[in-house]
């Protein structure tokens, strides 16, 4: 797609207030492919004002009609699926097959789920002698990341719009093109002017202006825990609610008796997907001491197959960051079974799929989110030890448990301090709540729970 040198505000593309631009770089060859405007405080203010002007009308629109508009948006996205995939591949570096199967397809499914949910959600209920109303919280300021750029946009925009909120989106600097494409789809689907607004820009300028704007009623952010803390503090000063989907260091626990080969292979695939740039990736594989050596061998062989199958990480900074973690792992005594810090190509931000063995729970690579194709294997002695290790980080976003039978796996999963656990390779469910315990965030996305984040409650007593 051709980049817009403008902001989408109030139902039209408007010239940016400033002259500064942001270059979009293809991480495969490090070439600039587009330039988008860097939003200013003035741009953010105009977008918030447009959202506030549109709020009364959209909030009063019957939920079924809001759902119909979301269905139209889903259909536009579906019609442009190939263009979405090509755009994400160009600005994120994702292989085109993965872009088609995940980056383009999942947001379409999520948008469709909210089109249906808008018409069936209990926006009004009776509790005793009270009628309880669930009303839109107002104007939403959404700040989204680059790793799943369209999915993260839709996971905020669809429930917010279904709830009757209006919104302003500030997408990640690295992947603004698919956000512009989404704005085009919103326009084509016929959503009222001002219901959705887009301001491209940098975090310290446009992002900060959006988070602190007095016309924003709720801030929804996905990104690092460090930035989440800053946003939470800024919103808290204004007693403004936040929804924060932050970092993760998820454990993939393989219990004795589980299908070891399947668990290891699926676990490696999970970590290598999207070049490891997934907050919920199972980056710690916990294996019983008796099966540990076999698991290490299987994981190393599986990772070696991904050398030419994954794309680069998103930018030079992330490239250096991931390689730095690999070097730190070696320095702290972890053993490289596959990959390593040496770049596999002279050009592009590629990182070799890497597997560490002999990792202990206190090592940096077992505690901090790397956000790259790096897996750490950790041995445990018994189930209590596995629970201790699995819960032994500041994060609690996702995880997996493999066991010989479902009951054993579920019993173990109940002991994990994490927001989502896959049992024996359970499939992704776009209706299930997604979010974390501890420093992995506040609130939930997807399904009815995700819609609830954008509602406030009023009780009428009779």
C-alpha cells in the first residue's frame, strides 16, 4: 500500500501539524520503504476532540447496529487480506506465509467475534431490585506494539467500538503502514466520522500526549512492562483507568509421562514463531531431570530446522538487544545447543534460532523477556520444584503443561500464577480472555472479558 502523509482524524485524512517524519524500514534488507508523519501534541488534541464529538452519537447507537458496522469492517479486512499480509511482511519482516496465516487472518476472526458479541452482550441486567447498566467508558486512547501490529489494533478497537466507545490509536513507529490500512478499512466500512482516529508518531511525543490528554477516559496499552509502569503512573495521577498487556516469561512444563517429542517440538515452534517476538511465547522449557538430556537433544534438532524459516527481528535496536541476551546467557554459564549470537546473514536484522541448556532459574535468560528466538531449557526435580520455577519470575502471562492425561495437566495448571495455560497443545481461542498476573499486566483482552474492559457500570434501584 502507499503510505499516507497525513493523520486519519474525524473521518478524513488531515495534514499533520508538524513537518517531522518517521522512516519505515524493511528489516529484511534495512531499506526505507515509506515515511509517515510524526504526530505532535496538536495532532493528538485534534484526534481526541474528534473522538469526543463522535462519542454521544456512537454510544447511543443500538448495539446491534454497532455490531453490523463491525461486521462490515471485518468484511473489508477480509477482502484486503492479501494486502494486509504483504504490508506486515514489508514493515515487520514476517515471512509471507506467517503473515497470511496469523497477522492477517487472526484480526479478521477477532473483528468478526465482536461483530457477533455486540448484539448479544448483556449491556443491561437485573440484580435483585436493581437494573445494572454497562455503559461505554468514553474515549479510549490506544497505544499498540509492532510485533502483531494489526491483531493488537483490532484486539483494542473491536471491543472498544462494540462497547460504544470512540478511540484514538497511536500505533508503533516501526509498523504504522498496516495501521493506516486499518484506518482505510474503517472508512470503507462506513463507521461514523470521529469514531476511530489515527495519529502516527513517537512514544515520547504523540504517545505521551495521548496518555495524558484530559479528554481520554481510558488508556489501553500493549508493550513492555517498563513502559507500562510509566503509563500506569501517568494515568493514575489523573485517576484514569488503564488496560495493560505487558511482558511475559512463560513456562512450558513437560511432566513425566507426557509425549516428550511432541511437547518439545511444539514448544520450540511456539518460541520461534514471529521470530520470537511474542509476549506469550513459552521461552522457558521445564523438563524433569530424568528426561532432560533427551529434551535438550530434541530441542536442538528442532531449532536447527528454523534457520531459514523465520524472519528477522524488527529493527537494529532489537537485533542488538537479543544478541546481547544470548551473549549474557553464555557468560552466565548456559550452554548453546543451537544458534548463538553470531548473525546468520550479513544484512538484515536476523538472529539465529537459539537454544540454551544448563540454564538455572536465576539466570538472566530465565528471568527477563528477551523477545527473540531464544529458548531456555531448565531441569526440575519434582512437581513442587516445577511449580516453584514456573512461578519464579515477575511475569505471569501464559504457559503450557504437558502430561500423560488431562486431569494431571489441569491439576498442575491450577497451581500456575499465569493468565492463560495451554493443556497438551490446546488451540488458540479468540473468545478466551487473554492477559496476565503480576507484572504481565492489568485487565484482559478478547471475548466478553475484553469487551468488559471498555465499559463502566451504573446501578438503578427500584
